[in-house]
C-alpha cells in the first residue's frame, strides 16, 4: 500500500496539518530545516542509520550516518558562526555534488543563514550576477572553482569570506580565503541551532526569466511541511528505501527533494557525483540497490537512446518506484520505462517558485502517459484564460494557476517585490506554463507562455544570453530562442548578426559557443548558431524572438504588424 | 598519433579546465563521467573536432562513451581516417 493510500480519498481528508502533526510542529514553534533533517531523525532512534551514500567520479565511496551528518552540519554551522556570519546572511554553495555541499546546506540552515546554492558549472558572469543581487556574504567552494571566484571577488564588496573545502596547500590562499576540512575540524557534538520560525528565510534559488537578470526566489523554513509530505506521498518514501535523486542542488529539485524531503523523512539517499553515462548510472542503481529513483526527462531520454540491451546487463530489480521532474515527460518515455524497468516514470510538475510538487502522478493512480497528473492534495489548481485569467472550461488551453497559500510557496523575489506581485492575478499564482485539463481532471502540458528556454529541465533566460553575446567582439546583435530537441526538450539557438569586418565561419561559431559556455554556463551555450544579416525587430527596436522561433519551427508567424524590417 | 592526442588534450585543458586543474589530466582521464565535459559542452568539443580534422561526426557516434577520454576520442577519429 502506497503512503498516499488512494489519491481520491486523500483529496477529501487532506490538510497540511497532517504533515505538521507528523513532524510534531505546532504554529509558532521553532522549525529549523537543518534540525529536522538531522537532530530530529537521530532523536527518533535512527542515528546509526545511513543518511548518505556518496560516490565520486573516480569510484570512491563515502557513507555517513544521520548522526555523522548531524555532527558535520553542526561543525560547519559553528565554523560559519565563528567567521562572524549571522542569521539572514546569504551564504553561497558553489560546489560539485560533494558531501560538503549537503552538510554545508544543512549547516547554513542550522546557523540561521540563507543557503544560496549555485551550479558549479556557472561561469564568472552567471556567478557575479547572482552574488551581487543577493549581496552574498560568504561562498563555500572547492579549489577547482576558486579561480572563477577570484575573477569576480573584487567587484563584490559584500563577499567577505571564501571558504575552500579541499585546499591542498599547493598555492597560497589570498585575503578573505580560508581552508576548511570537515574531517579535520574538531567535531561539534552540540550546537545551538538558530530558532527559525515558519517565515524565517531558508533558501534562495535563482531562476531565469524572459527579461532582466535572474531573480532569487526566496523560500522559508515552513516549506518543510510541503516538502516532507509530498516526498512521502509522491516519491512514496519509506523507512527502508534507498533513494536516488539525480538533481544537482543548484537546482531546486536538488534541495527540496535531494536534501529536505528525503532526510526529513529519515530516508537513506545516494548521490553520484559524476557525469552522465548509462553504464555508470545503471551500475550505481545495481550497486546500491536503489529502490526509489527521481530523475529528469532529459536523462531518461538519454538512457532510451542507449538502448534496451544495456539495461539487461544490470540487475535493477531493487527499483520499485520511479518519478520524473523538470519538463514534461513524453508518453514514449513512460511506455519505454514500463517496458524495460517494469515501472512507469511518474511525471511531477513544480517550479523553483512553488518549492514543492504541485501537480503530479501518484502511486496507485492510473497513469495517462504524457500527462502531468493531478493537483497534489492541499493544492488548489486550475487553468485560466490567457487574457482574462479566469478559470476556463475543460479541454481548453490556458495558463496553469495555483491558489496561493501552500507552505512551500516562495515568499518573494529577492529585492524584486514588484515582479513577485506581478505573478499573482485574480487571486491565483500564474505559473507561466500553458496546459489543458481533460474530462478526468488530468493536466496536459502544452508549453511555456514566455520566451524562457527549458533545456534539459533547466530554465535559461534568452535575455541573459543575448546580453552576454553582445560582449563578444564580433557580435553586433543577437536573438536567442529555444529550439525543439528530442533529448533536451529545447536547446539554445542563437541568431547572430556580425559586426562589419567579421565574416561567418566555423571558427567564429566555435569561438562564440565557448565564449558563452565559459562566461555563463554550458546550459546557456548556444548548441546552434545561425548567422544572419539582420534580426526581426519591432519599431521600438526590440528583437522579436517569436518570429525567430516561428521561422525555426515552421509555425505561423502571427501578427507582425509591429515588425520594423522584413525577414 | 601523439600529436593528435596532445592537441586534443591541450584544447580540453585550455577550454574546459581552470588553471588549478590543468596538470591533473592525461589521455585516460574520464572527461564525461569525470565531470570535466558535460553533455552540453560535448557539442562544442564535437564542433572543435569537426573543424580541426575536417570531418562530420554523426550524433550516433558522438556519445558520452566515445568522448569519455582523449584515448576514446582518438579511437573515434581513427574511424574517420584521422591519424
């Protein structure tokens, strides 16, 4: 029997108080996520249970019990406090998926800091944009990423502390840089956690939009309520599970369900800190007898490409429950997973802003391959008209809208309350995704309602890439769109007009790709560049991305009455 | 042989590694599974190989396994008569 029981009956008797009660939380109590994921689990008699099984790319394996994780998080919290960092300070985690990343996240929360995880693949430009906006006070990183931090630190007056978790002493550290070794520090057995209340800020995740710079979605410690109960009901986590969430904590899935949801449920989880290879992924599941697997459509489709034979080379019989997140899971992938694993991947839908799963498929509920599923119990969702933002009838495409008030909802965009408020219309939070609802109440994803590119489950803002492209000496102007892709859903495509004196060539193509990859991130790197003489613009000079996209996909261009120039 | 391998290794060091790590890789170092080159960055590595060695690598050949070390890439290039 699944934890959720029957979805239909759970809809009738659900309230968030179920989660509050299970977590022994009452309104007004202290609710520090760091404490809930470590100390509380130890008090429940699980201190010797494995919390983390970690495997690095060279094959080394490290295992930590909940008690060891508790002490490591304490030690980091104590260290950060000792540096003079205080509650409310934004502390960035800029690391690969090392154990220190996970313990650091919990340690930051324990001392009352606001954890700001960023992808370690980010280049200096992506990094400075997010650190500057957040006024980040400290960054925890590895020596392999230190040079990127050094390139920008002088432009970040708020950044006072750079903590290197694996400093080897080969090159001298500079002012503001300190070496920290979790295994060598004096363990802090008891640490007085910061008495976080429900609305105390916890995590700041940056997300990209159509225009402007990335925005920091601010979450609070009360998000635990949603994350705990949705991990229990959707991921169906049980005490004896071995859980693998493949997401990087630079992405909200990697924190909401790669840290908080799983460990608040006291579940053992695995982390593979290595790049994607079908052989090593299947080997990892077999080696650690993974039972619950939460991954992304891009990875699932990449596994599909590798074929069925490689699956048969591994004993994957431990798997009992599979879920997917990041972008719509196509029906073919669901059918394929049933064929090769004997289990369907259940699609789940949510966003950085929602903080927890809001629409999903559930254990025991009939799966309609290709559907997003139904709203999570306690979530009131609908589809609203594109213009009036009023709920619309069954089968009609509109915008997914959620009634505000669920525990993990973001509380603001950091220093951008105006944009935050603009997301709420007619009493609904407007997700920015188009969908329809069928006669059985299932949601069907149609696409984004803006120009944001969803590549491999990650949102990339075209404006940020266009701005960076302009910094290349050869680029006069550019327009960036998401080009449909069979594996990544979309990939970044750039249309570029070169400055006089530069001619299109393979070499300049490669140079521009690498320029963006290093400046922003591999995700933002155009996978394809098309050189054009000029770009379609409105009379006010704004590049019309929808025209570029329509031209790329062969769709109707629509109203181009505001177009300044011919195509 | 070693000229080609060295050229690829130098390119990877220059383009994908930070200064601190440049001494740490060799012809056998796992590039994809080792997290040095991710699936998105594989595209620019593929473009580099195509431009440098004047070949067209079909997507079916440009797999994470084929790109997982300099030695693997060299073997792939051999299939296209690059020696």
